[in-house]
């Protein structure tokens, strides 16, 4: 009984600690349930309705291209106006444009609707990430973004299963589009009813500043001190640029997978069940390990997590092309996903450390926009490269990810090693 009481007290303490962001994490989980249900079937749905591989790359690229334009704008707005309405409006619009491919069919319609989806996501995401930055103490920010990633990957873990079962139960692929739309509407309701506006960090504060055109040579994140007073006055600093470069490589991988993964596995003899399982397995390590890696990052060793996290996807990208059986995709994707589970909270912690006072959503918008460039380029390149050989896009993204990792580490230099490392022991 005493053990049970201790566990209950521990859960309550955890809930109290994260009470400010728990509703947002729940909304993120719900959004990704719908998103996860769609991921395995979208390329198949588009190709079944007259989209060739080259055009599929354009359809896929339309979503991040719209985000590239929208994220800096909406990030700027989210730092100056209430964030909750932006998140609610973005979620509702995303749900509408998720449903419409069932009604408006054809390559042109698919491109337009994917672009509108991307613009809707651009309204939501920088506001959500800026909210988490401002609602979380600096010595727990890695863990906070680990929880954020875990919420997303929890949705990705269960979404494909729900989509597959629903498609069988309700007689077709239309179910996943309807489910994806409804899930975002529910998430919008959660945000509207439960998320409360937070004060912007550093608004009205001032501190020693660096010229916006120069890279600061001193540490950006001072232990026991928030980023808002640590000397970052502009968006041009080593930490933010390093995170942008590495994220560009990670998003290049994501854009490649969005175009060819389902088609590649199908060409190797995989059915929709195995394809859906691989998406779920990608979510599993992120769900279980992202908060853990986030806590470790808060205590130091961030560079190691970035290195291992960046290498794992690059290496597995090559291994996918030589696996002797398509079933090997499952253990390999667990390794790849573990790398992303370490990399993602580390990069978010770097972005938070490189965010100027009162501009956390703007920094997140810029970070997301440059990552989106990688996604757009990968979508276009993968579609063209796959026409000759479906393995070629894997070689390309592995090389790009390695180059971006090396460049990011070189730009960040010793400043990266000074992010995190709190003396907190709890």
C-alpha cells in the first residue's frame, strides 16, 4: 500500500510540475493520431489517383513549402499576439484541408490542399513550441521538449493502427481522412478550453547584448539563468544557426521518407500492414525515450546526443537499401527512431538557448522554416531520383544528413557544450 501511495504521489508531483503544458501535450498527441493514421496511406492514395512519382514529390513538397513561407510570419505574430487563437485556428483549418482530398481529386487539387495544410500547420507549430519555451524553466527545457516529442510519437505509434483498423471496419481508405480531420478538431477544442496564455520570457528585460551580425563567442545559456537574460539579442547567433543546419539535414531525411518509404517497402513485397507497423515502430522509441533523453540533456552532454542522434538515421538510411528481407525494416527503424529521440529534444534545447528575449516563437518559426527547406528539397529530389531506382534517395539523404551534422557542429563549436548541464539533481 505504501508503494502505491508513493507512486500516486509521484504521478501527482509530475502532473503538477508540467501542469502548464499538459493540455498542449494532449492536443499534440491527438493531432498526431490523425497525422499518423494518414502517413502510410497518403503516397499510395495519391499515386492511385493519377499522381506519378515526379509529381508526388511536388505534392509532398507543397506542404513544407507553405510552412517555409508561413512559419516565420506566424512565429512573429505569436510573439506579439495571443498564441491560443493561432493554435486553435491552425488546427481547425488543418482538419478541413485534411478531409478535402476525398472531395477534390487530382494532382492540382492535391498540391493546393497540401499547401493549405502546410500553411495551417505553420500557424500552429511555432506558437506551440514558443509556448512550451516560455512555460518551462530553463533547466527543464530539454525534458519538456522530450515530452513534446513523446506526445507526437505516441500519436504516430497508435495512429497507423487506428487508421488500418478503421479502414477495414468502415470499408475503405476514406476513414483515415475523416479520422485525421476529426482528430484535429478535437485537438483545437482541447487547446481552446484548457491551454492558458503564458507571459513571454524576457519581455521588458534587458541584458548584455551581442551585435546581431556577429556570432557570440561566450556561452549563451548560463546555468541558473534563463535565456532571456543570457545575452542573446538577435536571431543571428551560433546556437540557432547550428540547430538550423542540423535540423535541415533531419528534415531532408523526413522529406525523403514521406515520398518513397511506403512505395519502397511495397516494391520489396511489404503489405499495408507492415508499412503501417514501420510507422508505428518509428513512434515507439520516441515515445519511450524522448523524455529520458531530454532529462539527460538538461544535465549535460548535449553534443554527444546530437552526434549519435544524427549518425543513427544516416547509417540506417544506407542499411535499408541492403537489408536482405523487408522485415528487417522493423529493427532498423527502431535504431533510426532512437537516434531521432535523442536528436530532437537536444536541438529544441539549443534553439531555446539561442532564442532572443521575448522572441521564442519567432526563433522557433525561423528554425522550423529552415528545416522545411530541407524537407522541400528532399521531396523534389526524392521524387525525381526514385524514378530510376528507389534506393537512390536513401543514399542522397544519408549524405546530406552527415554534411549538415558536421557543419552544424562546426558552427556551434564550444557554445553547444555549454547548453544544459544544470546542477539540478531531482
